[in-house]
């Protein structure tokens, strides 16, 4: 009885196919994670803009770039990533709401709204 040693060509091809499917899955997952990182960065920037506007309004200063009833860019000459964001603030009663709107890397509209009391209660 002869004992065969080594791998057959079919076994090698099957292992290469399995390896290729795994590598392609990892590459797709990496692209997904990169896209999610961009979305998270946009959300973080919008949160920072809204928080800054709320803090300025609470301190009595009126942020010129976010002191309108209509959406306006955060800075008149904004460029790069910041140019995609628009801000609006409104006060109703004792509440101030700041809404930031932007376009995601997919081209979809996204919006974030923060609300805080207009004045601190004694």
C-alpha cells in the first residue's frame, strides 16, 4: 500500500478560494468601517458647532453665524468640511434650540438638534 504525501491540486485550489473569499470580506468590512468613521466625524463636528452656539447664547453673546431663523453656513467664507454645515437657532419661551444640518458623504441630508434652557434657574 502506497502512502501519498503532500497536497493535491484540488485541495490547494479550494484553500486559495476560501482564502480569497476571506480577504475580500475583510476588505469590504474595512471600507464599511472607514465610511462609518467619516459619518462619526461629521456627527461630532455638528455636535461641537451646536454646543458652541448654545454656550454663546447662554453667555449672552449672539453667535452671528447661528443667530437666524433660517439655515446659514457657520462661517460666511467657510471652506472644506465646515462648508457642508448649516446652522439655525431659535428661542421659544425659556428654551433655546440649535439645529445643525449637513450633507453626508453619501449625499444624504442629516440633522442634529440640541435644546437647552435659555437662562439658568436660580
